[in-house]
C-alpha cells in the first residue's frame, strides 16, 4: 500500500469516527452512551483480569499461543455466562459497541492487509437487500472463468452487517481462491465476492433471513454487473451465516421461497450453529477456550421469537412464545403467504426444531442439500463443536468435515495472527477449485487439521476423536 493510500484510508477512518458528521461516528457515540455503568464496570474488570492472567502465564513460562491470546482478549466478561444472572441481559449493549467500532475501523484493517482490494456498494432493490461487491486487482471482465463467492456473514443472527465486519475475511478468500484457480489451470480466472446484508434479529425473525438469502441468490443469477452461471457460484458463510448457507441449500432442494433454481457449485459452512434447541433451553456450552460467551449464544434465540430469553426462562418448553404474541407478529412477515407456510413447518410450533432453522434436524442425506458438495469446518475448542460433530456424523455422506487443532470460533477471521486460519482458507480454495473444474470431491471424508499435518478422522468416532483433540488443547 502506498503512503498516499495509507494516509487516505486512515483519514477516512478518522472522519468516520466523528459523531454527527458521519452515520458511523454517530452510531459509535450512541453505542458508547448506550452502555450502562454495570456493563462498563464488567468490561473494564474483565480487561484487567485478562491482562493479569496473560501476564501470569508468561511469568510461569506457559506458552501464550496466538489462538489463546485472541480467545482471552475477545472473551466477554464471565458474569455473562451465568444462566440465572441479570448480567446476561447486557450482551447487546456490549456487542453493539464492538459492532460500531468495527464499522469504523475494520475496513481500514482490510485495506492494510489487502491493498489491491476493490469494493462497490450494491443498493437495496425491491425485495433484494443491499450488499457489496468485492474483488482484487483489476476489475474482472465478463469471462467463462469468472467465479462469484456468495458470502453470508455471521453474527448470531443479531449483529454485524457483513460488508464491514467480514470484509477482510472475504477479501482474503477472494485473493486465495483467485490464485488457486489460476495455478490450477484457469489462467484468466477472476473471483468476485457478493456480501449480502440481511436483516437481523430481534427486529426480524426466521425465516426472513433465509428468504433474503434466496432472493440474493436470484439476484446473482439475473444481475448484469458480473454475469454468472450457477455452476460458477460458490456459497460460503461463518457461524450463523454458515447455518443460513446450509438452510439455503435446503430451501433450494425443497423449492422454499423459489422455483426450481440451478444449484451452486459448492458450499463452505464455517462453524455453523446447527441446533437451536440448546439455545432456547439456555443450556451452557463449554466456552472455556473460545471467544463465544453463553450469554451471546442464548441471545441468539431472538431470531426465533423476536426477543431474547431472560434469566430462568425456557423458551423451548413452559415459556415458549405464541405466534400471536405482539413481538412475534411485529418481527414476522405473517402477511406473506410463502413466509407463513415455511415458518409453519416447525413441528408443533417448536421453532428450535424447524429443519431450516436447526439444520441438524430433518433429512440430512446429500439430496436434502440439493446434492451440493459441502465443506464443513470447525475448531477443536469451539463452543458449538458438540452439535456440529453430531451433525457431521448424521450428514456424513453430504459433507467433507475438517476439525482444526486448538482452534476457536471463526478462527479464519484471525488468519493474520493464527496460521491455521490461513490454512483453512487455503483448503476452502482447493475445495472450490475441485468443484469448478469438475473433479472428484472429498465429500464423505473427515480430517483433523494441524499446522504441519492432516490426519483422517473415522466418521463413526468423530465426536470421540475431536473431543480428544479439544482435551489435548
């Protein structure tokens, strides 16, 4: 990056942080003012405790690896993990600050690491949400070797916009995919990413987000900016976005929200939330070595009913909201016949058991996902790993499953400091190249991924083997 461009990017970030001058600056100020004194106290206390713990680890001579450092720094206060504590209600206050900071500074981070990155905003149009085109180097020309990455961002269904929060990750994926395709023989290959900004909860509930993802796919197939055929579209997502990506494939297979649309070439599901039942029940996950907090996970139930669960509530049983409740009606699209039909597919009104919302339920053979090859990636110390292990075992004929040693939630987002994050992106690029070129896909296989080796996992023992990896970490 040239000195001029560096100064330009820094100046733009500084400008965007000024309240009342830009929307980003105003949102940042509002997020700071919106945090209660209790939330500020817990955050400061957590930062002091974390710094002390890391310092003590160094004093004792313990290795502070990059993934441990990231996990410790990004973990939320421990008080947010107590199921019965009112402090869990503070989650949105804290995450909104992170979200606002990201809108100002994450694009700067992306441009520093990817100086050749180019972006172009996509305005909302009729029933299609806004988004962003992302490519690297010269603007791609219409070509049979054009590949589009359709990226669905994570954020627990409730946070982040994708176009700023996941810009660096997507730019990295674009560059690596483009280089891999060219090295594998497609010399004129060009990769463009399309990041969709879908509506988030609690303002909007499922299946709204799935409907918007389907509409985004239809937009991709019909737009003229970068004309593309389905066999050169690859779908990817992380966390909640990965779950939406898998749900999207189920929608294509069952013709939900669409007619008979052509299938994409392949799909990346990076650490998806595949079962919402434990979220609705406020069951704790093992977050001891991860960046997630139980409070954040429990808040995600907002996408089912239009509000989070409160301490002591069980939205899966006695406290289950009714479809007639005002907040459910307000967050839904019950006047949309197809939307209402799809939502009604939940067994006995149990939204956490809906096969499109909890993709580990229902049919899990390859045809359930439209016979689209799926690369499923997970970190060994990831809080959601248990549910993903079970899903990978049941859907073994539909996915290639990769478990990454000692890795945390959405670790590829930290590839600049976590080597295995870059390895995961490289392996995704290899998966894409095989799909685009029509080669045999490694679907039906499972692997344990280490920095210096790759070992096969036996699918019938996936849970035991990955549990052993986590214990070793």
